C-alpha cells in the first residue's frame, strides 16, 4: 500500500511538473512571438528624454542613442523622428544630443521614456509623404488583407512586407526612392496586422505560414497588370519572400528579392526575442519546444528555404553584424555560396531591420544598382 501511495505521489508530481513545463513553454512562446502592433522590439533599451530645444533632443547616452542615422522615437503616447547625433552640441556627460526632425504626435517632455524604432513614419503615404496611393484589399487565405498601392509607369511591381515589431508603415521609408524609379508599389499588411485577419493561434510563425499572404499579393499584382515582381521584405518579411520565391505557384513572376535583416535561423531569433522579453534562461529550451509544437517549425523548415541551391533570382541582402535578433552569419553564408546571384550590402551599427536607418543614402544607392537592371 505504501509503495502504491509513493508511486501515485511521484506520478502526480511528474504530471504537475510536466503541466508547468508546458505552460511555461507556451508563455515564453507567446511573449516572444505574439504580434503587438507598434511595439518596438525589446532589443532596444528604453531611453529617457532629458530636454528638447529647436531641432534638438537630449537623450540618455547609450549605444542605441549614439547610433548613426535616422529613426523613429516612440513612447506610450508620442512619436517623433530623430536624425544623426549633433557632436558639437553642449550636453551632460551621460547624455547625447540628436537632431529632432519632427514630433508626429504627443509631447516629448523631460522624463518621457522612449525607444528607437526603424519605423520612421506613421499614418499613410499620402498624409505623411505626399505620395498618392489607393487603399486596396488583397483577397487571401484568411480573408482580405489591407494594402497601400502606389501606381507607377513600369510593369514590374515592388511588393513590400514589414517585419517584427513594425507595421506596413515601416516600408514607407523607401517609398520616395521607389517613386523616383516610377515603379508601382504594393505595401502589404498580413495576418496579425492591424486591420488584417488573425491566425488561429495568434502568434507569428516567422514567415513559415505568413508567406501565403505574400503569395496572394503576387496574384493580386498579376491580376492588375504586373508582368514581374520584386519582393522587398524586412525581418520575417524577408523570410516570407524566400518562402514565396521557393513555393509559390507564381514564383516564375518573381524576378528579384531584397532581403533586409532576414530571419534565417528561427531558433536563434526565438531565443533572442524570449530573452529580451525577460524570459528566464531555464525556460528558453521549453519555449523552443513549445514553438515547434504550436507553429510546426522544426530544424529544417527555415534552413531549407534559405538553401542557396533553391535561389533562382537575383537577390540583394542588406544586413550587418550588430543585428542581435537575426544572426548575419547565415546571410553571409548565403552570399558566399551564391555569389552568382546574391549581393551583400553590409551595414554596421544598425539593429535588426534598421539597415536603411543607419545610412539611408548608401542603402538607396545599393537598392538603385540592384533594381535598375530588373526594371
């Protein structure tokens, strides 16, 4: 009898531990992968506003606030655009002064907590950039997807897909440049985005299922006159582009890929996201196992899509060594093994999906050299 009681107690304990482990894994997965609109990624430390003046803002001194380039600056009820560091502006030793381009909404008062984000613009192309556009719905697997369409004279379209922590407002950074090339642009909101249908589980699959929304966008473009498309994706949007170029029934219409900070190693990205969200290190293996169960991802899923031998169109990769969410070693390996098709635009001192932000002129020049032969 005593042995039976001990066995029952042990089994109950193991069951409780198992249930707790599953719950912990699901929690960690949700914390890392659940899309939250307009929520900057946690890899950027929060900053404090210390002062503002005409065209200037003083922020906490950190590696983030010292980065070169142009960024959005977002807080709980404010958004602004900041430019480069002003080296000769007087400031306390623990602060840095950047150029304040504009305050989009809200107030930047001393003490306001903010984060840098690669999403520079808010609103829509017409109100924000003065670029005429049409609001369109793209028929897709889970329901209609909202998109902005910017007309152009060419028959090759560029379809843009944003990444983690941003919305379809992020690709607006390249719209003025693409307009100069007179190329039509379709900027897509996909599953989980504001105004778009949600997936059943409500979490990101890091492009593994989202690519079907991009496939639907190609169908839409072809139906409205596109003879070819270039897929320009950031973060998981870049992974979506790779999936689509490999698996779409219309992949013959894809004539080029632009991959900005592509997520090619889902395990590394999930670990980094979970750790940045404050998930304790002992729970990270549980988060990985839970992610496999909830999303269907496994060791071979993304690597097979990033297989250099599966690439068949010219590809521009924009990436750099300071990306802590999507290791750029995988991108470099892709470039190394397919030098006949893949070009690497290396960007230093840029966080995830902020390759344009760090040096807009160099980014757009690399984009121009890549796109012109395809148009």
